[in-house]
C-alpha cells in the first residue's frame, strides 16, 4: 500500500502548481480588460471622427488626404481593438481551463485526503483489534455479564457493545474529538 502522506503531498503540490499561474492569468486579464476598454473608447472616438470627416468631405470641407488619414486611424484602431478583444477571449479561455484543472485538482485532493484518513483509521482500528489487553478486558466484561444469569446477558459481541461500550464513549467528549481533530489535521498537513 502506498504512503498516504506522500500521496497527499503530491496532490497538494500539484494543486499549488495549478494555482500559481492562475494569479498571473488574472493579472493579465485585468490588464487586457483595461487595454480593451481604452481601445474601445479610442475606436469609438475615431469612428465618430471618420463619420464627421466623411460628411465634411462630401461638403468639400475636408480633403482626400484628411479623409484617408481619418480612415487609416479608424482602421488601425479597429484592428488593434479586434486583436485586443481576441487576446482577452484567449485569456478568459485559459482562466476557464485553469479553473477546471484546479477544480479537478481539488477533487483529487479530497479523494487523497479521504484515503489518507481512512488508512490511518483502519490502522488504528487494527491496533485496537490486536491489542490483547484491550481484547482480554472486553472478553472478561462480556463473561462477567453473561455469568450474571440475568435476562440482559448476551454472547453477541455487537449487542454487548451496544449495551455496554457506549458507557465508555461518553468519556470522550465532543470537545476532545474536535481538539484531537485539529491536532491531527495539522500533524498530517490536511489544513
């Protein structure tokens, strides 16, 4: 069986490797949005100026050179805006792809965490099951109960556990479990 803490470390490292580029992509997206907004504004202005120049040209108030210059500026800004918009779309796609990978990584971490905890739980349960002193004490308690001759005696381990072992468990409070869980989480890097 593989080392659960190694699997957990690998999953965390893999997740961290995915999260790092996401912050870079977010910064790129903010910059691209600002550039796109600025180009959109400049393009709108250039289109309005082109329309005005065309009107003036029809009225012979603007020369062919002025009209060509206005068209050139509007076309240039339109192309830059198109390229900027495409770049922004690509960044958004990359962020969506990265977010999908991050979500898959989070799911993988949940699975690895669960498996890690189950392996530890099973090992502790095995320890309890093979603890001869504990087993002997339970057996002696069952024998003593069965020897009472009372109607509530049983040879069924599950029934005995339900009747009597629940008396042991209240000695472990919810606060004890919460405190031990916090410690376990920190010790095993599950936070």
